[in-house]
C-alpha cells in the first residue's frame, strides 16, 4: 500500500468487534474503506495481515497492519478528531479499559457459544455452553453495576452497547435485559446515535 492510500478496515457485517471500530471511525471522523471479507474462508487479504485470520484488521495509511479491536480503536482515537474515547492516562484510563475488557470478554463468551451451536448436536458440550452462558450473565451483572450511561460516552460504554445489541442479534433467547435497567437504557440511547444506526449487525 502506498502512503497516499486510504486506510482499509477488514470487517464482517455481523462482527461486534468490527462494529466497535466502525463506530469509533465514525465518531472520530476518520475516513477509511470498509472491506467485507470471510475469515472462515481464510480470506487471502486477511491472511496476509493477521496471523489469527480474524476481523477486524486495520491497514493504516503507512501500511502498518493493526489487529485486535482494542488496539485498532485506540489508533483511530489517536488519529481522529474530537474528544478521546480512551482516556490517555491515569485512573480514568484504567476505569474505561476495565469496562471495555469486561464487554469484550462478554462478547468472546458469546462468540464461543455461537460456534458451539453451529456444531452438529452430538458434538456440542452442554457443560461448556452452560459455563459460557453463566460467564456472560456475570459479565452483564458487572456492567450493570458499573453504572454506565450514554452521556458518559467512551470505548467502554460503547463496547457494552454493541455487546448488548449483538447478543439480541445472535442469541435472541438469551435474556440480558431483565433486572438490568441501566443496560437497557444504555443500549436504547446508544443505538439512536448515527454511528450506531449506520453499523447495525446484518
Ligand atoms: N480479540 C479480537 C476478537 C476478534 C474476533 O473474534 N473476530 C471473529 C469475528 S466476531 C473472527 O474473525 N472469527 C474468525 C476466526 O476466529 O476464525 C478483537 O477484539 O478484535
């Protein structure tokens, strides 16, 4: 890639990790080209940049590949304009990164559950599925207790909102809302933002 080329973000449209980066790019006014690939088909362009063959993967303007949504979001936050979504230092940074890590962990459990559900029934492990679902409920309780709100907009709260919508999308029978009124309000408020409306999972 020459220095003049636009940044490329490799995505899939259902991926919540890719959606984090797509939302951050929009919030920070960063122009990039979103390229849809299929990681499960070992898309060659993804394979060239990401040894784990996962989305999202960002190719920066200087050709530097960045993988893993927390790093990609931090980079977009640095090069974009407007208020920081990941505070640069101090206890605020730690607070926000802890929330992001909990929401990312919630998503990782949910992705394991999706993959397990896609296996033939006789190959599934009910005990692992129960464990991952219980972990998801604990992570949701931790996020509810974190007292998040759409007015306190940062990488942690936006990742939590993305996780909630994704759970409804991929696990419609999983009840994340009952008893978690703050998360219900957070999701509704975040999904009304243009950056969220433009990146609905599909
Ligand atoms: N820790 C990574 C997780 C990325 C991830 O799990 N991506 C999934 C899609 S949601 C993927 O590409 N899976 C393909 C594979 O693992 O083979 C991040 O935050 O970006």
